[in-house]
C-alpha cells in the first residue's frame, strides 16, 4: 500500500450531530443514546457475513477501500471509541490521543488481513464497546472529553458520532441507507 491512491479523509464529520447525513441517511436527532449499544451490536452482526463473502479484499475502484479494509477500520473505530468513552468515564475532560486512521490502515496493512479474523475481531470489539455504552450511568452521559483538534464531546454526542461512523461505512459497502 505504499502508492495507495486513497485520499486521506481530513473532513470534520462532527456536523452529523446536528443534521442528517445526506449520503447514509443517519439522523442523530432521532436516536436516543440508550439505543446506541444495540445498534452497534446489530451493525456488527451484519459485518460478519459481509466479511465472509468472496472478493471482500478487492477494491471496487482504486480510490475506494475494499469491504475488508472498511471492516478493519470499523473494528478499530470500535476499539478507539471504547477507549475514549472509558477515559470520559474515569477522567475529567480528557484529551483523546490523536488517531490517524489512514496511517493505521497503511501500517496495519488492512488489505492483507484475514477476513474471517477481522469479522471475529470486529464483532468482539463491537460487543465490548456496546457493553461500555450499556454501563454508562444516566448521570454520566453529559461527561465531556476533547478530541485533539479541539472538538468537544459528551458521552451522548460521542456515542452518536461513533454510531454514524459505523453506519456510514456500512453504507459505503452496501449503499443501503440507514
């Protein structure tokens, strides 16, 4: 992946907390935070058979990740958000470590990973972060944390932002709107 034609995603997607995503159809305004955990579990269950299909390692176009690469990314998104929510639950206004998703994709060679292993790891990571969201006390949903670019989240908004990320990537590979 040295000469990877994928353009790094430098967009700030926090706008999806305030308006419906025109691509995937996600609308944060209609999702209660308590529903996020189950929706993450449901999405993970959809990824398992998706990652067992033939050809998951082939890119539809040179500039678009394969289903396998998206699956690796979704797995890692779950891990990152689980860590961030734990920080928010245990620290006052933590600053999240920066995560360069494109550097991770290259360094971990997403395209060469085993799809069956990725499916299991994605499912396990989704289950872990869903359990974390399930464990958030009602009084803690407003706890705050900061992303390295200064974006401030509460546990409520980071949960919805997280959910959009994985829903959008399901749309990226299926084009089925949320």
